[in-house]
């Protein structure tokens, strides 16, 4: 009687496959880390752009003063942009919103002092730039806010590296 031959991988073939798989994973991990870091930074930039545009839209739509300010505790404005920020109106018509997503090694800088105020859609402060600095003091991105209250993103290639020094 003929027995069917069983086909399987040998131990040598399995070990070689595992070694190739381990090598491929070790080469892919740094690229995966870089990708996840870029995605995190892009998400933070998108969130700040949304908040700036929301503040401007609330100001125009409700004809009231709205401000975006840095906050370390989520309740009061203290110019601590690196901790998070609040979207508020003096009349209390908007519930304060806070967003916190920066690791301690990151710094978010605002080129002006104080709050970003919108009155009737226009910024009360002069032109300004938000810059996210990486742990090695390089700009990850920037957001430029013009006098009309419009925000536009700037890539790391176009951001001013001197803003992150010091």
C-alpha cells in the first residue's frame, strides 16, 4: 500500500525564514517610529488650526470677542501654550475648550505675548506665528496668523529655525 508523502518545512527552512523576518522588522521599526511621530505632529497642527478657525468663525457669526489663550490648568489663561489652550468668550457664551497633547519635550511657541483675540473675525493682536519645536530644537511646523484672523500652515522646511533656539 502506498502511503502519501507528508510535505512540510524543514527546521533549517523555518529558521532562515524567521531570521529574514526578524531582519525585516528591525529595518522597518525606525521608519514606523518616524511615521507615527510625523502623524502625531500633523494631528496637533490640525487641531490648532481648527481651534483658530473656530474662534474666528464664532467671532464673526456671533459678533462677539473670542480669544484663544495658552493655559496650564484648563481653566485660566496664563500664556502657557506648551501645556494646552482654551477657546473662550468674555460673555460666557462659549464653553471653554481645552486641548492638551504635548509631551514635556515639545514646545509650542506663540510669537506674541498674551491671548489671540478675535473681534468681529479680525485679530486684535498683530500678525503672529505658532511654532512647534522638536526636542532637538528644530521646528516641526508653524502656523501663521494674519491680521484678518486667517491661519495658514507652514511646513518645517519653511518655518524659521531661529524660533526654536534657546
